[in-house]
């Protein structure tokens, strides 16, 4: 019991709960299927948009300008007046700075750009702020994390804190950390955002799924990032 409590205090990244094969796939940049999206994101980064300048023409070399950026998201954005995740911040640049159409959730463009930007922070510790204007969003996320939902009447915390390391329907339940996302999920045959993963958890407990970009999902993302503070980003992750 005491050993379990001590273990629960240690942050364990998501890939540690995966099989040896999946771990190997994630670690090898030439084999990791998520790298295809990173490459697509790099192309988009350097390409002029139909109605505005390229990302690169304002931000320059992503390896320099975007280093560490993903580790600080979700973040309160003063120009938007709310907490946004990385995808939301990129989307704002597309709409406001490139005068383009909003990026559709889980589209190749949105996944590619967010994977490419996140990749510039690989290995860097998650370091979000939940103070000041971000506080109400964080509080909302903390409350949601322990709120029982769905027909199974379970909260995030019941699976990912109380039962982390145990097996559920052939899967080892992890701590539910965000460090590996966006990740390539073998079951989905695609890269996927953290929000898609969270929506799958809502589905798993037979609860209504919050919409992409909803306040609830942003709040949960901020709560998870704060709970994961110090864990290095390992993106793109690979999951079964
Ligand atoms: C019935 C148990 C259960 C509940 C409740 C649940 N999840 Fe999950 N969750 C899983 C399983 C199973 C997986 C896939 C295996 C894993 O990585 O834990 C998963 C995966 C995740 C992951 C991805 C971890 C990774 O490294 O790939 C995150 C993040 C996560 N859940 C967060 C949440 C949040 C937030 C909630 C509450 C809204 C929640 N989960 C509710 C079972 C659950
Ligand atoms: C016309 C110039 C311009 C273009 C084009 C542009 N951005 Fe931005 N971007 C900005 C400015 C200015 C900010 C700072 C936002 C603020 O604080 O108001 C920013 C902020 C960001 C941030 C957040 C940085 C941080 O430190 O939090 C990301 C990520 C980002 N942009 C990605 C992109 C991507 C990806 C593209 C291409 C799809 C893009 N931007 C296109 C001007 C631009």
C-alpha cells in the first residue's frame, strides 16, 4: 500500500506502458510512422499560404523559434483572451496571420503542423503555467479529472491514478500522461491529437464526448500538462 502511494507520486511517461515493439518503434525516428506527419508539417511550415505568408517568413527556422514552445502549452494567450492548446495557437496564426480558413481537427494540415512544432521540443520538460489568467481553466480541468462520468460512472483519476499499471481489456492502463501526444496510434492507423485520445476515454466509459476544442477538453489538457510538469515531451509518440 505504501509502496503504491510512493509509486503514484513518480511521473511515468506513456510509452513505458507499451510493449517492447512499440517502444522500439517510437524510439527509432526512421521507423516511427508519426515522422511522416512531422515531414508534412515541415513542408507546410515553409510553404506560402494561398492568402498570406508562410509560417517560416514570420517565425524563421522552427528549430530555433519553436524550441520549447510546445512544452509551455496549453497557455493563456493574451491576444485571444483565453487558454489555447498548441493546435489552437497554430490555428489562430493560420486565420489571423495567414488569412486562411480554420484548420479542421485531425486534418493532415493541423496534425502535421502541430507535430512539426511539437517535435522541436522533444526531450524538453513540460513546463506550463496555471497561475493568473490560466487559473480558472486549470481549476475546471482539476474538477473534471475527478468527476465521475458515463454509464461506467468512473472519473479519469479512477483509471489513471488509482489503477495505473493494471490491465483493462487487454490494455495496461497508464498514468494518462500527455507527454507522447500527438501520437501515432496503431489501432487508428494515423497520427492523432491528445484531444482525440481523450475523447476515446469518454467513449470508453460510455460518456458523451466533448467537442474538439471545447472548454472542457482544453481544461483537461491544461490539468494533465501541469500534472506532468517535468516529464520530457516524447513526440511523436507511438501507441498500440
Ligand atoms: C475506464 C478507464 C479509463 C477512464 C475512466 C479514462 N481513461 Fe484514459 N485511458 C484508458 C486506457 C485503457 C487508455 C489506453 C492505455 C493507456 O495509455 O493508459 C487511456 C489513455 C489515456 C491517455 C493517453 C496516455 C498515453 O500515454 O498514451 C490519456 C492522456 C488519458 N487516457 C487521459 C484520460 C482522461 C483525461 C480521462 C478523463 C476524462 C480518462 N483518461 C479516463 C482508460 C481510461
Ligand atoms: C504574419 C506573421 C505570422 C505568420 C505568417 C505566422 N505567425 Fe505564428 N505568430 C506570429 C506572432 C506575431 C505570434 C505571437 C502571438 C501573440 O502573442 O500575439 C505568433 C505565435 C505563434 C506561436 C506561439 C509561440 C509561443 O511562443 O507561444 C506558434 C506555435 C505559431 N505562431 C505557429 C505558427 C505557424 C505554425 C504558422 C504557419 C501556419 C504561423 N505561426 C504563421 C506571427 C505569425
